């Protein structure tokens, strides 16, 4: 995704478009000009609102949807142009997990995990051995004979993950896999996905509408809006330097980026006459995230700051924080220069009287 | 009731069971694949062939619109061509089967349409062929519904089999009409009705038991 070439990518979208026939023969563009490369071994999170096109994008990777323009390749295969035999072979290299698990109610845990192997025509003794391995891998020991109706949501998704791994795929697609789970279970399922990514070197492409999911496991991310990718890159870079308004609105929920209502209502674009305060967003990243910079600002420069909102978060192993502060507008430039000198990012959001 | 009459009742019961069993088996052999096809062949579905779907759907509806007693009489030439006669238990199996096929097909179609489309998507994502999706996912997941549908079909066929008695078939319906009605023997009529009630009860209970065995979904009324 950081690279610009498709050649070494596990999944790559080149100028991909998808048009649907709408009512009255109108063409509805679900995706337009999407270019995105996912490196082998990356966990790439695609975030967008419902209807943004993220589901269509994901389903193109295993050919459940075909692009109407552009090229989608996965582990070197051109998915969009594969015939049905080739497509079935590709699908064995691409596992998929689902929001509502999509387990067969009539099959036990063992039977569900065995299904893709049966479909691939594996002999029974190899299926048995492989299923036993997978059950241990995802932590379902002792539940092999249970039916899905007897399992919790988290256990069902573990069965879904084991099933998706059965044919030893190189790529795993996750379609809102944690959206139907409670926060605690979400964490355990995300941890399992991260472990699998690390241990098996599996490339994971996931779609979600929850920024917290991206923050917790994605090494890279892309923001999709109206069928277009509006921002993409390493997750840490996007969290610390978001540029698109959609990205910011998603980030607002998890990083204290959003202005509290009592300030937002009074915010002015330009500095008014007379005494006023400048509202600044300060982003602490990397090593500076834990430094007491505002205290230093007060001690060394004598500039008092007023904290309006803030949070310290972790993106993967990196801590970073966002603070919304206000300082005397007359000394705003000086304060920002000081903070930036010390490796922090600042941005003026506006002024209040 | 004389020993002779009891023997007649026994024989008629066996004839009824034979007609119902044969037409259920034949009806399922043809009706099950037909139902699967109807459930998977609309535009954009697994076996997408909208024209065949429409034509077969019309044929199913047409057959199901004909009142059974009319169907029996109307297809007498066909019955003669297949069995060689239009009278007797074997002859009765032809119209019974012909009525059973579209009925079973619709019941199977409904049961399969109840299967969550997410399962089809999951199976496609695993690289399953349409045939694998049908056998390993759709029919398997629909087994509780298919079992209940077949139960309903067998119960209806017991009723139909009594009706063919009126037009040259044999079995309990024939016995009830000839002895119970025409010879005015109310005890025979009563015995026929009681046997039919017991048969239907048995079939219903067995069918529900089989459906419950297949059904691994969460019980619907638990915790209320």
C-alpha cells in the first residue's frame, strides 16, 4: 500500500470501478477509480460509512463481485477476468469471515471447519487432522462436537476464522467480523486475527465502520467515501496527520479530535478584534507522546494553556495523543512554534472570544 | 364386525399404505430436484435460468390448480399407457404421483428459500461449485423444513388416496364408499375413519420427530 507498484502486492486494485444498473437504467457507481495495494503480511483496514462501497471493494478480492473497469489482482491472479474454474482455485487461497458468521446450523464445529476441505476434495483422514489443528489454533478445544446454536458470538466467529483458514489461504478477508460482537469479545477476536497475521504471515484485508478496530490491529488503512478512496497509508500516519474531513470525523470518535460542543458553537474562523483565545489541536506522536510539553510551555515560555479536550491512544505499539488547547491569541504563533520545535504537530482550528 | 370385514379393513389399509408410500417415493424422486431447481434458478441465482424457472413454475401451478378428482379422470389415458389399466392400486399411483410432484416441489422450494443467503455467499467464497452448494449447504440446511413439508405431503396423499377409491382405486376410501356408504354399514365407515385418523396422527408424529432430529437451530420458544 505504501509501494506504488502492483507487482509485489498481495492484493492490488488498479483504477477499479464498479457500476450497477440502477432503477430506470441509470448507472450507479459503487466504486470509482480505486487504486490500492496491500503488501504481503499487512493488515489493511478499510473504513467507511454504510453504502460507501467498502463491501463491494472487499467482495471483489475473491470475485463475489466483478469490477466493471480496472483490474483486481490477488496473489498475482487477475480475479476480475478469471473464469469460474480459475475463480474457484483463487477462492481457496482467499479465506473470508463474515459479520453474521454464516455457519451451517446443521453442522457441528468440526463439520463447519471441514466444509471448505470437503469442497476442495481433500481425503477424510487429512480433513480430520487439519480440523483438529485448527480447533486448537483458534482456541475452541472441547467444543468440536457442538452446534453453532450452542456457541457464543465470539466462539462462532472463532469457528468462522478456523473455517476461513482451513485451506491454508494467503489472504484473509474480514467483512465487519466484529460488528456483531460486544467490545470485550471484539478485543479477543482481534487479538486472534493479529496472532494469525503474525504467525502465518497471512495478509488481512478488513472492512469496518469502527475506527477502534483499525486502530487496534491494522498496519495500514484506507478511508472510503462515496465509492472513492479519499485517504490511505500507514495507520499511524493517518491517525496523527489526517487530511480528509471524513477521516477526521471517524477519528473524532476515538481520539478526542472532536471539539466539545461548548467550544464548537463559539468558534470563529478569523481572529476577532480585542482579546481572544486561539484554539489549537496538538498531536503528540511517538516518543513525545508522554512528554509533559504543556508544563514546559508554561515554565519555559510563560504561556498558559487551557485544555479543552484530549486523549492518549495507542496505534499498534505507538502511543499518540491529541489535545485541544486554547492559548492567548497574541502568543499563539509563539506557542505553536515552540511545540513544533519539540516534535509535536499543531493545527489552528479557530478562535474564541 | 365379522372376521371377514376385519380382513377387508386390514387389506384396504395395506393398499392405502402401498399407494401412499409409492406415490411419496416417486413424488420425492421427481419433486425434490424440481423444488431445488425452482428455488435456485431465478435471475441471478445459483442456477440462473429465468425462462426454465418460469415455464416449470407455470406447469407446477397448472397441475396444482386442477382438483384432484378431475386430475384422476383427466389422465386416465396416461394411466392406461403407463400401467395398462385405470383400475386398481397400481393405476391409482399414477395420479397420486402426478399430484405429489408439484406439491412436494413447492414445499421443497419454500424450505430451501428459508436458508440464509449468507450461507450461499460463504460457500461461494470457499470455492464451491453450484452443485456442491446445493448438496452440501442448501438441501442439508433445509432438511428440517423438507421433513415437515414431506409430512404435510404424506398427510395430503392419505386423503387423496381415499379419494381415488371413488374412481376405481382400492384401499380405505374404496372400502368406506362400497361398504360404509353404498351398503349402509356405519361400523365399517367408522372403522375406516378411525384408521385414517390413526394413520395421519402417526405420520405427523414421525415427521415432526424426524424434523426435530435434523433441526440443530436454537429452540424458538426457550426462555419465554
